[in-house]
C-alpha cells in the first residue's frame, strides 16, 4: 500500500502529523474518524462542480448515480439494501445531486429503524485495484425526525436528531474486512451534504489490489430512527492517474519515456546500410521483445493486454488467450533471434504454464479473458479462434522444447476438443460458446480468408474434426447472397467428395478471395505459423500476395496516404481507448471503414507476402515519430496526424514472430509444420490451387 501525499497538497500540519504517526505505528486506530479536519483534504475541489468525477484521473469512481436509471454502480454491480429485524428501508435514484443538482442524481433511502437494529447499504466492486488511493470519499445528506421533540433548529448538528451510528466496511477478495465509525463525518450538519473523507490507511490489513465490496451500516441505539438518507459521489481518491498507478505497480516494468530519439536515429542509420534489412528488423524486434519482458504481472507471469504512455497512461489488468499465445511464441522468437538463452525461454514458458494450470476452464478449454492479478475469467466466453491460437502456440512449444515442455504442452492441447464448436447445420465453427447462455453463438467463422483458418487446421490435425470440414468453409459467400459487396464469380468444384463453390472477387481485373472486413490482419495473421507461400503457391500464398499488393495500391495511390496498413488497431479516446476495425472495403465481403488509421504490425506480417515493399513501409513508419521503448506504437491517424502511444500484446506478438520468421528462415512456421498437426495442415492447404482454374 502506497501513500502519495506529495501529489495531494495542500495539507495542514496537524493532519500530516496524524498520518505520519499512523504510518509509523505510533498511534492507535481511532474508533471514530473525528481527528481529520475536512479542510485538510479538499478532494472534491479538483474539478468544477458542474464536471463529473469521471473527468478527473485522481478518482476511481464507484458510483455517482448519474445514470439515473438503476441501482447499479460503475462496475455493473447492484446496490443492495439489507435490513435487520423489523427495520425497513426503501432505496431509489433521486434527482438531488451533491455537487450539481441541476444535472445529477444520488441514491435516496427512506429509513425506519427500530432501536438496536440496522440497515445496510452494500455494493460489490468485482476486483478493484486501488493500491495507490489515499482516501475513500463520499457525500452524505441526512434528514431525520426530531428524536425528542426538542424544538431544535435544523441548522444544528444531526446528533440532536440521530441516536445511532454510521459505520463503513470495506472487504477484499480474501474475505478480510475492516471498518471505520464515520458517524461524526455523516452528522456534521443536518439537511446538508457532508463530505465523508476517510484515509485508506485506516482500513488496516486489506489487500488493496483486490478490493471486493463496501457496506454502509446505519444503526439505531436506544431510540427509533426515521428519516431520509442520500448518498452520492462515492469514489477512491489519490494521485493523478490513480487507476493507472494502481495497476502499474503489478507489472514487472513500464516504459521509461515516451520517445527515444537517439535510439530511433541509431536504428535509422542502420537502415541506410546495404544489408539494412537484417540489422534494422533485428533491432526493432529487440525493442518489441521488451514488451513481453516487462508488461506482465510480476506474480502470475501473465502478459497484460496493453499499456499506453502519454498524457493519459494506461496499464491493463487482463489478458486474452491469444495474448498468451503471442507471449509463448514471442519468447521462442526472442530465443531464435539471440535475445535470450534457451534456458531462459524454457523458464519463462514454464512460469506461464504454471499459471495456466491454475486457471478455471470449460471442458478443457480456457476462457477468452482473465484478470492477470486475480486469474478470474470475465466474461465466461470461450472463443474458437482464440483457442486455435493458443493451441498453435502449444504445438510450436512441443517442437521447440520437446524434452522440457513437450508433455505439458501436449496435455493442454489434448484437453481441447474443437468439435464442441462445430455447428452441424453448416459444418462451420461457431465464433464461440457463451457459458452464461449455455449455447454456441449464432454466428460463425465461415470465410477461408480469415485468421480462423488456423483453428480449423488445428481441429482437423488433432482429429477433432474430419478433414472434409475444410471444404465447407466459404471461399466467397454463395452468389445468391445479394447483400455482399460484389457478386462473386466462380464455379462449383469437388474435393474429397465434397462439392463447394470456388468463388472469387475481382479488383482491377485481379482475382482474390475476400475477407469479412478487408483488413490485412485477416488475410495474413495465419502466416505466423503456416507456410502458405510455399505450400499453397497457387492458392492461399498467391491470395496473400495479391491482397497485400491491393492494400498497398489502395493506400498509396488511391487515397494518397504516405503509409499503408489498414487493420484493426488501438486508437486514443481521452482517458479510455478503443480497439477499432479498419480495412479496404473493396477486399471485403462486408467491409470495415477506412478512417485514415494505419497500423505498423501488418507490415511485419507482410514480410511473408511482399517483403521489399513491407520493409520500405516499416522504415517510413519510423519517420512519423511513433517509436518508443517497446518499438513502434500501435497506430497513427494520418488524417489528424495523431499517434496513439499504445502497445498491444497481440500486435507486439505478431510483429516479433513475423520478424523471427523472416530473419530465421521461418523458424516458428517450420516448428509448427514439423508437428503431426502441422503436417496434416500442410496436406490440406496444399490442395488449394484456385488460381490455376
């Protein structure tokens, strides 16, 4: 637990002395929170009253009730109102707001509490990391009936109206609880909003990386309590970028600076040499590898989904199984490139496997997303394509480290049965299984030009699916589907006894198989493990080259962009971020938009399909001031000339693995195809020769 006092000044000397003695163990924890002068912690003065707390990075907001619709907090959990004995309480959203009454809302409770009974207001956080928070804060307003008909003024203290106690509990995921009596703060004034500001340091013995719930108890003592209670602006408060700082301390490391012009200049100098490709790419790979060294949880070893630098920094607290696959294969790529020794690579993957053993699963499959600290899955969804990528990484592992890790990799792999995702209605893989709904998704991975073809080949290679399933994947949708971007041409052909439509689209008289969105990622990601260029030169390999050429022409010639590479990427959105899909609609069945956002990771994928042009594009990306400690940032909006200084594990992994394949003779691809599963995959893709017809 950290206490960043210097970032929350000003403070009074008396308050600071109280904090210091508490930290040093020289003072006992008070029964009631009365020693803290409110003026010492003006936490609500950080922003104007008309602005939401959500606009200030110093807050992690539990609830400001401004949705005005239901009793759910900002984490999606309900505010529960519980009663003891004959006590009664009714809660609803009120139009009264503690800071901006004209626009906001609060939680309003009508209370009737007999003597020696209580009402509890409880909500859950899920798994909340506020390890850098200094205060838990809220605003409370009370209007209780006169206890003894004393005729006192409403301007007097609430203690003349209220004979009872306010107590606030916080609980962590280990079930530990800590409470503070906050009566004095809640009853400082009657019929007015009171600032309840409690140092987090007073909640002793809690794991602030994993808080789970809070509860406000209102208890009557000797007399019955009747009245109204409002609660608003519940939040944790601390230094700037509180949420980020609380998450960052779980990572092994974080980039030191947003840009390193000296490092960038050194790499660009290498690019001027006649044999620039090898040194140039190797150094980019070296920096890209730093993501997987540092952007991982220090305890669970899981790589996090993303980090971002700049004025609104981010550090994720979750990962996906595709991220884990990129980490595993990226570690092997780093070994191939000489960045780490074999024993270090083995140790790293062993640590990942130890965590995988602990994860909750569904029928042997891993859920798609896990919290990297708590290891809890959320949501309980199992993705067929992401499971395919994890399976592919396990195939590569058992070829790279058969003696050390082969058995465990095989155990994970054999627990998967991809037939669980097969829809018998069309013999295609569903997108996934939703455990909460208890059913497969209604949509499918139905196109051959898709990253999902790796999952199909894994399933067939394992024996989970018949090889005939391959021919049920659409080359294009049927010509009768009028909603697609262009009516496909082609003919019906037969393979392995299965008749299917060998359709194609055209672009400037060139034939190609379309993807759903027209992004280069959809076409090229499978080449991280599949040698399609060699094994299907008149089929998938040729298609990869054609669509890469069209992507390049579209961007440079048609749109006059200085760079090419339209694909899903991260973009900035204030304190948040977005992962958006971009593509060339002319290459798509349906089509992703072109918003002028380009991403460098697909140029590294294109080293397999259009290497010279890809190298030139990578070099051009580096002229746009988008190079940092972990290599090239994830995207640039060319229309706005805005770089998003963010790194994604997925895109970092594709970059690193693609470079290793290019510089080391397809080292990852060769391992995949050396496995029995990969050999079967080679047989199947070798039958694809649609450009010869």
